[in-house]
């Protein structure tokens, strides 16, 4: 997940906004035709408990500032964590000097003032309660998750740890077109990664986790630990299978990777470079009629929600694929200019450099069948619980990845399998999504329900 930044005291909040606005004004006074400034402030707590003992414990705070300046179509950026008057002056001076000697880019620039703004509706992004637990209780949260996993079954022999994280933060963005905005975010998570061992000494690991903007909505440590144990135990006794052409069902945690491949394919950077198999496909049928993919940066409480994007443009809801038809790429201002299109408010930026592109809350619309109902319709097939490695060529669409999972026999999950590959082509995979589950759940900014894909090759012995 994107690093999250901590809000400060009211006085310092005002100071940071004033600092950002003042730095932009000083850049323009220094000769820049336009400028923008980003200030990030935050702190974080994280702990790992292994076999009941604290293995790592980290508490950190950070504050940083970055500026990007333009001299016409020349641009440069610098950043610093030094907030002294001398540090700020040195950073700004460096950016102004660099911008004068960089190459011109006809597509460079910040958005027109008419496009800038921020959502005014409450977005439920910040909850103070993520830090409401004292330190020992945060550690205990991680310890309880691990203990619940290990206590589930005698075959639970080891652990890679129980984990608890919390962070809060703040971002300020200002530019010379009159934009000055800020927002806060909070985050907490708990996870467990247990290891099980069978009578022959063979070991398997799996995991489970919960994430939330608010501690009050975080799943209990015990529930997370027990689910991690269930997912681990079902992998014991894994066997190999023979190569076959069978239906493949993807668990929601691995189905997300298919959504990520679509995102990479509709990312404006990939499209204008001609490095995407979806370049030039707007308006064409690229997936089955049951496939609708949405990017929505406005969902209250969402992990990809923000009142404005990395350039100060209000976030929005964009239908990327509708009933299988490619409706939109995901763009920032730069790539929109390159493609002669309009930005979709998906700009994402750090402290320096040109903005990139990131999803908001990016998801596959759910269907009506439960996962069990989808599995029940398959006589012989594969249920994938984990993909291994990277095997997608975004230019050609060729796809091949290692996988582990469970074999489906007569509509039921019969036995675990491993050392297999799943292969096909993304151009065909999206058209062969024959079923979409009803179990859409966000555990991050990208989410997918269970999906069934036909026409894939499962490579084994």
C-alpha cells in the first residue's frame, strides 16, 4: 500500500500549507513559469512476533518536501527532509538551476486551472483510533494472531510471524495555478503466516490478513490467525498433476493479479509507448460481455480513495471496461496529452519527478454466484490459491505462471496440488472469464471476486 502520512497539530498544519504555497510563490518569483510543491508528513508503527517473541519493532516518523518547477517546457524537481530555511532555499535554488538546462518536453506542465479541485464529500480516510492501543497491546495483537494460528491444529509446527502495523499521515499539494489542498489517511493491519508439517516432514505455509482505516473495523487477531491456519492446513499433502486443459478458478487474492495485468495494459504510459497489448483498442471488445472493470477514487473509506490526485485534479469514477468493451485508459495529464485524450485523475506522484499513474479503488464488478456454486459446476479443474513468479508479457499478452492450489473433482475441492503452471494469452483469458463470483471484498486498492477462466493449459507432469 502507498505510504501513509501523519496529520500534525493545527498550528503545524497551517504552517505546512503556508510553506507549500510560499515555496510555489518563491519559485515563480525566481523565474519559473509554473511550479508545484508536495509536503508529506507521517509516522508508522510495525511489529513482528515470531513464536511468541518480538522479532522486530519499529516506530518511525518522517517529514519531507518536494518541488517541481517549469521554465516553459523544461522541468526539474528536487526534494528534501531538511525543513530549515537554509535547506528549503537550497532545494528550491537547485530545482530552478536544473530546470534551465534540462531538455524541452512539449507535453510537460501542470494541469489547467479549470481542471483543478478536490472532492468536498466526507471520504472517511482518517481515524485516530489506529494509534489508540498502547505499545504492548499492539505487540499483543500480533502475538494473538500467531498464537491462534498455531493453536488450531497439532500439525501447525512453526511460524514466519504474526504482524501488526499502524500508520497515520497527511499530504499537502500546492501549485502556481491556485491549487492548495490536503488530506489525511490512517491505516492498520494484522497478519499471520504459519507453517504446517505433515507426518512425512513435508511443510507448507500460507497466510491471512486484515486491513482497515480504523482499528474498530479490523478483524480480530484470533479470526485472522485461524483463517491463516485453515489456508495453510489445506495445502498439506500437495501432489503433482498431469498436464491438462481444464477450467481454472482463481481465489480472490490471486484473481487480483488479473486485474493488475489489465491495469498495466490500460496504463497511459504503456499505451503511448506502444508497450501494451491494449494500445489502440478503445471501443473494442477485449473481454467477455460479463466483464466490467471500474476505477473509482471516490469510494468512502477506500484504500485507493483521495479527494484529489497527484496533480490536484478531483478524483472520479471511471469505467475502464464495460460489458467487455474497452471504454477508457487510465491517465494523468502528461499521458492524456500524449494520447490526445483527457486525464482520468489517476496521477500519482512522490516528492520528485514527473507524476506516474496509479489506480484508485480498482475492481471487477461482482456476479451473482457464490464461489461454492462456481466450483460445484466443475467436474475436473484447478482452484488456484497462489501464483508464483512473474510470467506476463504485456506487449504480446503471453502468460505463464507457476501456481499452487486445490484440484476440483466432481464439484468439490478434493486435494492440494503444487509444481504446476497456468498458461495462455491475456487476450484470450479476459474473453474466457466464464463466471464471476459474488464475493468482492477490498483488502487493498485492487480487488476482484472469485473468477472462472476456461481455455487455459495447466502444465504438470
